[in-house]
């Protein structure tokens, strides 16, 4: 008997049995799916957590940590502690301009602090609803970044110059930066800096306020609206969690951090 004839006989036998026994389960082609199976949602692949490559300290990465934490995004960190780690990143072509921070996210390897922050702010809906709001957020965020960079760089100066630099930070905060934000809050009478909606600008302003308060606890004495702003933003659940001990928020730079950066970058 030919194989084809044998298979036809089996199929014919099953067909007759189905007619005789209506309770027999209908045959289904292996590739066919029922409508119920088609409608059933397929399990989604879990997205990888962003991974941050930097030193075990604040520096230029801290604002990135703040933004991710405020957005409620968990992230992993790889701390640079040896020159060999840094050279390997360079050799592998992962540092576009030979600099960190480096952030792995969404299948990309991103460098340059402001570019990373802009991408994250847009991705997590913290960058305004239109170009006008976005540019205001960028202006305010750049202002606070400038202020915080002064604090970060002071850690690498000799003791006498460091004290002078930090005193200048407090002075500029009181006379240049904080008056601007106090006026913004007063003029529009809203809870947030732009569009009465929580944004990247609010996150960075709080970060800057807390950083300057580490240098002078009375820095907000003449800024009542900024005091209220600080309390309000600090109580947003994701930020409140980030401010708790044991979070991935980093302490002010100490001698160990400064030495590690110098050794890795050969400064």
C-alpha cells in the first residue's frame, strides 16, 4: 500500500468516527489558533534596566540618577575604580568622545550629560508638552547644572581654593540663581516651574537647592517660595524614596572619590 493511500484511509476513518461520535474533539491544524488564543495577550519581554557607568560619587552622573529615580525607573550602576576599566571602555569604542558618564538604555550607549538628560526627560514625559515649554525647561535645567558644576569642580581644588570656590557658589546661589527661580514661582503662582506640571526643571532645582544647603543651611532664608517648593517636590513619592538613606543617591565628594577620579583619568 502506498503511504498516501494509507494516510487517506486514516483520515477517512477519523472523519467517519467524528460523524458517528459528535462528542469527539474536532481536529485542528497545528498552525491554526482559535480566536480565544489569538486574543490572549502574549507575555511581554521585560525591558533591561538602564545601566550607568561612572565613578562611585556624584559628579556629572548625579543629575541622571536623580532624573531616573524621579521617573520611578530602576537602574544598575558599574563603578569605575581602575584605569583598566576606563581604557577598556575606550578600546571597545563605547565612549564617543572618550568621556563618562556612559548610560546604556534602549539598545543605545549614550554619552554627554545634557544629551542624556534631554533624552530621559523626553522619554519619561518630563520635558514639556510643546517646544515653548521644552525650551524653558532646558533653560532652567542648564542654569542649575551650571551652579552644581561649580560645586563638583571645587572638590578637585587645593583646600584654600576649594573654600573660596564653595563660598562663591553660595554667593551666586543667593544673588544670581535663586532670585530668578523665586521670581518665576511668584509670577505664575503655580506649584511647578513650567506648565504647572512636574518636569526635569523641578527635579534639578531641588537637587541644586539641597546641594547648596549642604554648604549653607540658611541659604533659603530670603526665598519663601523656594522653601515651599523644596518641601512640595521633596514629598513626591519617587523623590521622597530617593532621599531616604540607602538609596542610590550619592554623598558629597570626599577625598576617596577625588583620588579615584584622579587615578582613573590620570589627572
